[in-house]
């Protein structure tokens, strides 16, 4: 049954070069407010579309007229939607196209400001703006319902733009340069990060423009240049990146340390648990202690749920260390065990030197005679003054013997002392041989010996504590406990012997200081040894100079005697010559 005939369409009125169309209700309202104008004759009706006939798509209909600006009473009426494009209809449809709307009133040609009309809708099949959906396809009935234009909210357009910027596929495919920072495992209460977690605080941060961020901080694109097959394969195969959780500089130092250790990580920790001293040297063990993970780093690694193979070398090493309970404490015990014998040997050697020096000085009779001679010289020089009649002198007064010079400025009191001793007590001149340990003892400081002794004692206490704590570790520390018990039986005996020697040396040092009449609280052992060593050097130098001077004097004396003999022989020869001449003349 053919459709009912429709009234002839009224062509749109051209107003100011713009095609406008309006609804009948609006047109009647406009006619009531504006005078009527003659209507031009309607154009002929368009021919119905026949099936299987070539159809040339007509131009798109004119856009709707924004009538909201014409009358204040019609501001609330929304504009009608534009009709769909003609070429989007099915060719096989026998239904003629609907007639265009009635023409608008000529009153629209007033001088009121009319905004520019929007562009016509895009043809079906072409991609439209990302903000608008595409027109719906025609159904089986052959008719197409015109799509409603989308509603755009001006208030959230900025947020939608940001959302599109962050979630677009192009931005997801671009790789950005990472920021090598150290994440906090938690927000400490009272910190700014804890405040930022509160409601409303996070929104105060500025929005990030991802497009600008990618332009500035995008990573270098892989090399896709033309090369051999291996290069092209490498360029297309993305390199698997390692997951880094530790600070960049710390991880770098850790990897450098690991590169110097040629032992695999599992074997390395097995050597530590077995207390195998041949696996690592002292420096390597100390470096392991330095790179032990902190509590914060352990929490970061515990929160990692990915594959361990994807972690960096430092992170994998930390995970290996975390398998051992109190790994840092065990490493310190291991370091103490490796250094124990050498530390005890060095400390015992130094203590023996100090002890020998104190005994040698106190038992030297020659040094005692020299000190008594110096006291006699000083009292002789200071006779009749407040400095005279001394019963002794301070130890540092030995160095002032070189400051007192004779009138000819060629001899000091030290030279005179050596001269007197050489004439009256020559057997004491080599007194330095009695105190041969003085020079090595002068290089030792007792405070360092005390620190070493304290470190050994505390180290042994740490070993005992770790042995007690490892009882609850289970099988992982079983071999460690066995080896540690064996070491403790030896170390405790050594420390007891060393502590006894240390106490003996302390008593002998105090006795040495008192031997020179000094106060042990004010005159340290280092001052005694340095003063005596300088005195020995000055004494030997003065004695050598006296010997050289004596040799020079003896040489001059012999030369003068030789000259005298030559002169006397010459006189005798001259006398013989003159007597022979006189005899010959007679």
C-alpha cells in the first residue's frame, strides 16, 4: 500500500546567506510577533528514490538556526536535531525521503546578532571527532533514526582531557626515563607523606600534562636502522629490564663489590655459615658487612611480589642475605674469627715490646750512672742559686743539655758530659745497647693497645651472644654453631692470657714513670720513650763529635810534631854542611 500523500515541502528561506529551518511551533510564535511576508512558490517535489537506480547524493541539509537569540520567550526551547544525510539511506528503500521542515519567517533577517551556525554533520562512514559517537547504521526496515547530538559539559572538559592524555594508547606505548629514587616503605605518622594521604590533600597537587612530560623525558627510541638480521632482530626484541628497588648509588657500589667476589651468591653464604676462612679475605668480608640491607630495604624487598629473576644483582644479593637470620651479626662474627689470630699476635707482640722496654730502662746501670753525672753537673752550675742543691730533675731536662753552651760557643753541656764520661766512666758510653727496645717502643701508643684489647674482648662477647641467639635459627645455622663452639674454646683461652699480659704491662709502665720521679697521671708512657730516645740520639751525636774533634786535634798534634822534627833535622843538616865547608877551607 503506497504511503499517504504528504503536503508539498516548503523550501527554506535564505536569510543573510544562511539556510535556517525551524519547527512549526516556533514559526507560529514568530508569525505572531512579526509581520507576514510573501512566501515564494515552492520548488517541485523531489523524485522518489527508485531501487537499483544510480543516486547522486544531494548536498547536506542546512544546519538548524539558533533561534534562541531571536526571542526571549523561546530561549528555553532546544534546537531540533539535524536530519541524517541522504546518502546514508539504503538504496533499496522504497520510502521517499521526508519533506524538509517549513520555511522560517523572514523576520529572522533582523539586525540582531546571530551566532555562526555549527558545521553540518559528517557523512556516514567517516570518522568523527573523538568526543562524538558515529551515526548508527540503518536497520532492516531501511529507515535510519537520526542520532542525538552529544552533550558536552564545559565543567569537566579539563578533567576529560587529562584523562585522555594519561590513558591514551600512544602515551602508554612511550617509555619514559625513570626517576631513581628510594621509595618509603610506609608513611611515618606526623610526616608530610602521612598528611598527603588524608582526604582532599592529594587533590592539591598540580595536574601533570603527560604530553609535555613525554616530550621532555621520553626514553631514547630503539635503533631501527637498516642493518644485518641480527641487528634488526635485536632492535625489534625489547630488552628485558631489571626491577630496581634499592637506591641507584648504593646498588652500583654493591654490584662493584660483587664483581670482585668470584664466588656465586649461594656458595658465598654457605662459606660464611661454615666459617670457611679460605673463601673470602678480610676486606671482602668487611665490604659485605657494609652492604648488608637495612631494615627499610628489607621491607621494600619483602613487599616485592614479582619474579626474583627480574630483580637487579643488588636486589638478588639482598634477598640471598635475608635468607640467613641476623646475617650482619654472623658476618661480623666471621670477620672477627678471620682476624682473631693476627690481632692477638700483633697485640701480644706490642705488649711484649713495651714490657721489655720498661724493664730494660729500670735495670740499666749505665743509664743510672749517666743520670747521676748529669745531676752533679747541674748542681755545680747552679751552685749558690735557687736551682742548686737539687735531689733530682724532670725527665725533659735531659734535652736542655744542648741549650747550654760554653763561652767559645763550640761546645755544649752535652759535649762536656760525654767528655767527662769518656775520661772517667768510659764503660757507660754505650748505654744505648742496654735499652735496645726503646726505639720500637717509641712508635707504640698505649691508648691504641687499650682500644685493641677492648675490641678483642667485645668481639668475643659478640661471638657468645650470636652463639646463644643462633640456637633458635634451626638447621640453617647448625654448622655455624658447631664451628663457632670450636673457635670459642680456643679464643677464650687466648683472650685470658692476653688480658693477663696487658695487666702486667700496665703495672710495669707505671713503675717506669715513677722510676724517673714523674706522675703516671701526667706523664704518659709515650712522653718517656720519646724523651729518652731523643736523649740517646743527642748523647751519641755529641760523643761522635767529641771523638772527631779529638781525632782532629791528634792529627794536628802529629803534624806539628812532624814539622818540628823536619825543622830540627834540617838545622842539623845545615850545621853539618857548614862544618864540612869550614873543614875543607882549612
